[in-house]
């Protein structure tokens, strides 16, 4: 992704940059991994705990009691968040765009 676009998203605290997780349902957003002991502290009413946590490189996490967690997209949007789903390389190729073209879209 373009560095300027990443910085713009990082500065806007109302944008959630969705990340891929294989357990994500179509109406959910994967928000990261969390220790099972503190999951109950997450305030989202539609939260869901997953099974397998992965690290940033896509490897299974070796941290004990670490699980992915998800929240319904509608709850996040109703709370004022914008969900940004970065396009994949395949998405861009199908659209005939490059990552630099995204600067004009955003």
C-alpha cells in the first residue's frame, strides 16, 4: 500500500483498517488478537472470539490463550467508524488500477 495512504488512515482514528483472517464472517471485521482472559473487557456487544490466532507474518501464534476477535461491521459503523478494506493485488489488476491510482480515489 502507498505510504501516504497508510499515514492518512493511521491519523484518522475513526478509520479501521480491516485485516484478513480466515475465520472472519462476511458481516464481521477482524480487530486483532486478544488474550482470552481479558476478552470480557471488550465493550462491543457483537464481539466474537475466534479459534486460531496468527502473527503478522501469517504464522500460527505461539502465545498461549491468544485468539482472534471479531465485531459486526454494522456495530462499528453505527459507532461512527469507517471500515477501510485495502484492495488486494488481484482486485487492482481486475480494476486495471495500480496502488498509486488509489490516491485519487481516497
